[in-house]
C-alpha cells in the first residue's frame, strides 16, 4: 500500500488522540527504524524510552517466538517458570530491599496498583505528588500527574493529591504526614524536560517517609531497566523506595508493567488485593527475561552511563554557541534546551533521518534512545544538530 494511503487509513480508523510524526514505520533493527520507502532513521527516541536493547534484537525475537510456539498464554492462576524468572530478575536487579513483584501491562496500571497498595496498607487518604510529574492517563495515575493532562477531568481523584514543587523537601514535610499514604515521583522527571533534584533531596525524602510511615513510590517507568546508567535510578542517590513501578524498557518493546515491592510492603499484601488477566503472561515474561539477559551480556547499562555522560558533556560544550542552550540528564535520558521549539527540532531532525522526542517544555527536546546506540550514531546526531544551527 502507498504510504499516503496507509496514513489516510490509520487516520480514518484510529481515534486522533496522538500528535503524530509523518512516519510510516515498517521495520526496526538495532538503533535504527525503517520507513515504508526503506529509508533508515537513527532512533534516539526508542518508541518513547521503550526499546532498551534495540529494535527486534535476535535474542528477544527468538525468546518471544519460542514462547509463542510453546505456550502463548495462561493467566497467573497457574505457575510458570518464565514468570518466576522474570520476577527474580526484577527483584535482584532493582534494590537490595526489594522482595516481590506484581505484574500488569503498562506504566499507568503499575502506578494505579502502587497507589492502591500504599493507601490500603497505611489506611491513609492523601498522596504527595510532584509538579511536572507524569504517571499515566488512567484516573488514579492521572490524579498524581500534574498540569494539562488532567485539566479536562476536574472530578478525578486529585482532591486526594497534594502537589508540591519537585526538589522542595520542606514542601513535602509540610503536608500533614499522618494523613499521607505515599509520596510518588519519577526520580528523574522526564516529560518535565528531564529534571534531576539534588542528591540530598532524595535522601531527605526517604528519611521523611521512613520516619512518618509513608510509602515512597519511585515511578521508574522510564528510568528503570538501565536507562540512566544504573539498573534503577535511586542507585545514583543511595536511596531505596518502598515500591518501584516499571514498564516501557523492562519488556524491550513487549507490553509489560510491574510493581516491585520491598519486603516490608510485600508483607502487607493479601490474596485478592489485585489482579490482572494478562499481567505476567508467558510472552511478556519471556520478553522481560530476554531483555534483562541482553542488557547484562552486552553490558548496556554501564555503556549507557558511560557514553551518555560524554554526550551530555558535549551538548553542554555546545550550549551558547549554536542552537543548543543547555542540557541535563543521566545516562541515556537527556533533555536538551534549544533556541528552536522542540517540535521544530524534531521535524528538522526527522528530515535528516533522526528521531528525537519532545517534552512538556516547549523548547526542550529529549533523547531516550535504545541503550545500544554507539559513538558513531552520536556523531551522526551531532553533525545533524550542527547542520540545524546553520
Ligand atoms: N510513568 C512515566 C514516568 C511515564 O513516562 C509514562 C509513559 N510516558 C507512564 C508512567 C505511563 O506509562 P504507560 O503509557 O505504559 O501507561
């Protein structure tokens, strides 16, 4: 089918909830995707921070295909070796205090579940959330997501949320602690333009939560699975949450979600508290296991940290000279401020064969690539960026 016909057909039948790129993708390989005409694009967006091991990695393809041919689906009512292994990997690669996993299918569901667990186990009504934070689009996750995403839903659960500025510990402490079930945050705020707080902020948050019996929830939907150069982002700050939510990267492109619970939180969970038909299904579990094996064997986490730091340093060097005005990030989660709007940068880079992400900040674009992206790919990006400034 002609690419224009494909676009017309999708626009005809799919609800127009997305601002889309003029891109019909047919294939992916490593850090590249290909459009219907066979044109190759360097993917510095990773389908929105998802494809950590690159597109269609042979190990991932083999694992998912073999599982599909063996047992495509059975719910968590039965035991499964591959589910057990996926859970073990999530527990052992996250924080030392983590103990058990609940599987679901997306980031928003993971956050819904974490909020339920915190409210039930504390018996308290309030949740402290961060200005600029993004946690998903379902009603519960929306109630702790700030800004424009919930404006059309004034009746969501946000009357139970207290929003505070990200990075302001005193503001968290000031919310009546005896009524607070949880503090939820992205350790690195992504949609907000990639914002990182001071190290002692995270330590202070963890101490406050510990002292007041509040559940600290880290939304690691983007930062999990090695993106920041550590398996999970709290490691950078020496801080462990009570609950970790993840999705996106952990399945390498297969829809997955998970809540990882510390031993203390796990001990408060009872049979029947939560369920998900598809969560922890064999295909999803096989995808998680394959993704983690590749991350480990190819040492991609360490590599994202090492090369990401170099990319960031280079962007900072550029700041003030050309189009770039600043940059922040950890590993392969980088926000770049520019003179042009992020939308303009995105479309101009797309013309040059590179996909990047925008953010909620009009002049900040984001780099969230597969962790397999190498030095040569970054050279291609820097050349295109310099070309844009001309
Ligand atoms: N949390 C964060 C930090 C996210 O970036 C996202 C998705 N962009 C979500 C939650 C929601 O995940 P999903 O789209 O899988 O529901």
